[in-house]
């Protein structure tokens, strides 16, 4: 009997790679909290609880062609699209070599042209029209790429969400929008953010497919994004995907998280995708004890090396403040 | 050389750039089939097709934001805001995104977009079809703001804006569209962004202004010349960032400076021009810096009496210029 991932056309090695990417994102994220709490970096903002959605989606995209417009929690996406752990640590330490911003932006504001990761800002949802613009370019230039944009469920209330998706819908543009519904927009829970039964139902007004998937299941997200990409490339337009999971950490390192019950968080952690997916891979005898040990050691060494490198790396010169306002 | 109106010069610049580079495309409300509410894109839809002259949904933040995305990809979008007054829903996209993209990405990404918008009053447009909005954007490093005063400049500057690798806001005075006509070469010339231009040489007083007010000042200068008053007129052309060198030179030349804008006075472009002159020309000045501007009311009223009261015109320019000359 074929197992779930084989039915989706994924090899054992591919699901192992998905798991490894999820675990890597989690471990990098955990390291950043340590660095923040020990006073070494001023700020961090987390992906924890959303790795399955981020990595599952990334593996369904074409990493050589597609453009991604991530939001600040998307460590799993940018790592999957070729940003290195060293790059992430340079960003966290705000060092000159940081490829996202040269130490100009707060961590999480990703961007790296060579990997087709579109630069982002802090005002939420502005990236949605940008992704639509990339998709418009794909249609105009007759190129076979899609743009993939993510945001939180609170951000789906912004005007740019409506304006962007409506534009994409009217012109049937190849853009995949994935709302990572982690149940909270800082302190405000989902039921105080939206009145509709879910986020994906909003797709109806944009004349595009909408689907809500279990964001703790990387294979379910993979399938949804894979199908969305196929439709987009076939000229059938965009898709709105809602990946439902739970935010395990506070909003950021500056948030005390006192607005939700500890029990609620503990309950949600029972659905931790890293644990569940590891169990699946063990049951399928793909993830062995030996392999797990090796993987953990490798990730630890990558994270350690990156941390040390970034900590030692130089800052920008003060007068670099003046560079790159306009083209030189 | 053909005589062309301001709006014909705009259309010609767009057409020439679209022929030169197939990455150039237009997007906005009613720009396609209709050719724009002012007909700035007249004929381009038929010539270039629906995706080079794209009718967008009525949503300004998307017009700017989708344009920004396409520009980051490598296209050359020319976005049209139907009226400058309606640019406000797009301000987040323009200021948080377009202006900051190059800087925030440490020169990795850039946004070569041009955003055109008709501004200005004197057309019975009332509060929301008459405003000057340049001051909103004029302290946002990363943006360039170009405001041509006549057809010749409009063509050369619009072509430069489209070729510029940074975001340019291009404000066209809607009353100038059909009022101003002059010789416009049909060859491929571009004018430099960031450079002011002397529109009249003179020795007694200096007027520094931009947009339609240049035309008013020129008319007033003609009259004053009959009285023996010689006026030097500097057209800012680019109102952000300002051409400091040309401002200092023009102010120092006569020592008597009148600054004119159609915008409300307080916080306007000419306040910064005054600061530049005050910092650099103190010992060359023979009179206090004088300013002529719209009154500090929210916007221009509809009734002809009040509209006329608000607007700068050649008579108001002449009066202020004479007063300055006589100081």
C-alpha cells in the first residue's frame, strides 16, 4: 500500500529533506531567542509553529524560477529558497555582510535578489500587490514562473490584500497567496479579526480558488501549493490558501504573551508539526535513529558556525548610512 | 518643429518610450480604451494592446503596488493616478515601499517606476480635483519629484523619468494640458532630472517657482519689463531633491527673491527653497525672501470667486514682483 508522500509523488529522500528544512528553521529560530535573551541581538521574531506550512509550500514551488514575497515569520521559506543560515545570522546580528539589508532592517525583513526573495517592509500586506506585479510581469513576458506571497491572518484585513487579490483575479495572474493563520495577530485572536468562517472563503470575491489546509501537515500544504502552481502555470489564475496552525512563541522578543492561557499553548504544541512529521517518518522507517542523530549534529554544527561567524563579522561603517538612497 | 500642447507632449513621450523599450507599459484607471480622462494615453491602447496600456480596477494602492512589483521584476511601469488628489490611498506603497526599496535592500532591489498624476487648480475642480500634493512626498529620500512647466520640458523630463532607475513622481498641471503650447521636437531628447532651468535671464529680481506658476511668472515678467524691471526666472523642474546650486546662484544673482507655489504656503516646497537661500545667500540678499502661495485652507473651493481667490495668477505674480523690485 502506497503511503501518503508516495501518492503525492514525493520520494523518501524528498520528505526527509522537507523534515530537515523544518527542523533547521526551528533550530535557527531557537538559537535566535537564546541570543536575544542573552543580550547579543536586540530583537527576534519567530517561525515556530509555522515551519510545516512554510517548508511544505516551498517544496511545491520551482526554486529556480518562482519568486517569493515572504513575511517576517517565513524563515522556513527563505531557507528553502537558498538563503543560508549564515545569511540569517548576519541579519540577526545586523552585520555589513547581511545580504537582506546590509544591517539596515530588523531581522525578518527578508530579501535576496539572487534567490528571487522579494524585499519586504514592516507595514503588513504591502507585499501582496508586489507579488501580483511579478505575476503580471510573468503574464506580459510569457514566462512560466509564479509568484508566491505569504502573510498572517490579521494582515488579510488590509486594503492591499483586497486590492491585490482583486487585481490578480481580474487578470487571472499566476500568483499564489498563502495566509499563515497562526490564530493571533499579536494579541488579538482570530474571531476578533475576521467575521467570515475562515480566511480562504474570501477567495470567492476574487474569482479564484480558495482552500483551507492543516498548516501542521507539510504534505497537505505541499499538495495545495503544487495544485495551485499547476493551475497558475496553465493560465487559470491565482489561488488563496489558508494554512492553519498556531504561533508557539510570543509575537516577538518584545512581547510578553500574557493575553493567552498557558494551557492553550501546551495544547497546541501537541500538534507540533516537527514532532508529528518525525513520527510519520519513523513509522515509515525513513527516519532512523542513526539518521536523526546525524541530522541533529549537522544542524547544530551549521547553526554554531553561522552564529560564530556572524558575531565576529564587522558592522557597516557609520557613513554607510548615506549609501544607496538612489542609484549611484 | 511641430507646435504641441502640454498633453500632446506627454502622449508623445509615452509613445516614444514604449516604442523604444518593450518593458515600458502603462497602468491606471481608464487609461486603456478611453485613453485616460484627460486623454494623455490617447491612441496607445490601439497601438500597443491591452497589456501595455492596462485598465486597472479602481484601486490606487494596487496601481502603485502592482507597478512596484512589476518594476522590481524589471519592467518599466508608468502608473497613472487619475488625479493627484487620489494618490493618497497609494501613499503607503509609495513612501514605505518604492522610496525605501533600494535603501532597505542595500542596493539589491530597485523600483524603476514612474507615477504620473495631474495636479493643480483653476479648472473648477474644487477641493478634490485641484490639489498640489508634492509637499507630502518632498521629505522622502529615495523619491524624485518632477513637475514640468511646459510642453518641451514635459516631453524631455517624462522620458528621463521612465528611464530613471529610481521611483519618480511626475506631476502634470491639468490646466496646462491644453493651455500651454510650444515647439516640441519630435526627436529623442531627454532632460536631466535634478536640474533647475533658467527660463528668463534678468538682473533686478529673481523668481523661483515650478509648474504652471512658471508660465504666470513669465507673463508678469513681460509686463514688468515694459516698466524697466528685469526679472530672472528659475524653474525648479525637479522639486525633490532640490537643485541647491542653481537656487543659490539664481538668488545671489539679483539679491531679491520671490518664491511662488500654487500649494498652500506653510510646509510647501518653497519653504525649503527659502531655507537654502537663507543658509547660503545672507550677504547677497538685498531684501527679505518673499513668498507667494495659496492660502492655508484645506483645499481650493468650487465657487469661481473663492477659486480665484485661492489660485496664483499673473496679476498676483506681477504685484508681488513689483513690490519686491521696489523694496
